[in-house]
């Protein structure tokens, strides 16, 4: 689609930023027709901030303790998102629960990637949870954010079979590879209008399958 202004993305991240980098690379290589306008990060010292500077992406880094409440810093972020005319908010390892201040104005335009096949193993340490439980298959889920702990409508999932001898590190490495391929692809589907949210059901056009 080239009949509209650029599809503007804001990425939220807290850590190393490998999924942020995957999105940057997808845009640079022409696999994703979008523009990453902003990185929002709650840890100014995080490596993802360095990645954003290297990619020429604007950064809003903040320390939550400097604000009276979660709602206070989210209100500031929403103003920034609106000013930049953000089309899609992409959570990529943002390790903070968000409130209705952010969810309500961006619901349906706010997505996250999670390293398990939801609804199994939500929250932190999902790979370890899966291994400890003894599952034979895990994977990656991309979903809309609804304010709960990884409870939003599911857009796409990709499975990963575990093998004898797998460790948290070996599984996490394979999970990340899936994330880095699947997440930019889903963002592209949304950008091209191939994803429709209908209650808890997410409908994908045949072109996305």
C-alpha cells in the first residue's frame, strides 16, 4: 500500500531490544512498509536506547519513580503518541503493566509479543514456566493488549517443538528467532489492513495466511 501517509509505529521496550532491532531491520530491508517514529523506554540505561540512537529513532526514556503514579507517566506518553500521530503501538519487551490511560485510547492499535502459546504461561519467565511444566510444544504469541496480564485477543501464534536436552537458554534462542520473524510480519499485516478485531476473535484475510 502506497496510497497513504507513512504507517507510524511507536515501540515500547525495557531491555536489550532484539525485537526492536528486528523491526528496524525489517523496515530497512523493505520487508515492512512503516516508519518507526519513537522508542518509549522506562530504563534510560537499557541497550535498546543505544539501538534506537544508532537507528535514528527518537527516544522517550523516563524513570517511573520520577512520577506520582503510573497514570501520570502514561498520560505524558499518550500526549507524545498523539503528537506523533502514531498508528500502532508495539510492545517489545516492555516490562511494565499498563493502565487504561494508555489502553483505552489505543485499544485495537496496541500489540504485544509473548514467548509462549497463550493462554498458557502468561507473565514473566514464560520459557522457564513451560519447561518446568514439562510441555512438549511451546511457541510465540502476538496479541492485542487489553490491560490484563497477556490476556488480549490473539492475532497469531507459531509453535516450537521441544527436544530432549533443551534448556531455558536453547529454547529462548529459538523462541527469539521466531519472534524476530513473526512480529514484523504481523505489523505488516496490520499496516495493510489484513487484520480485523471482532470482540475476542481476530480475523485475518487470506492474503495474510
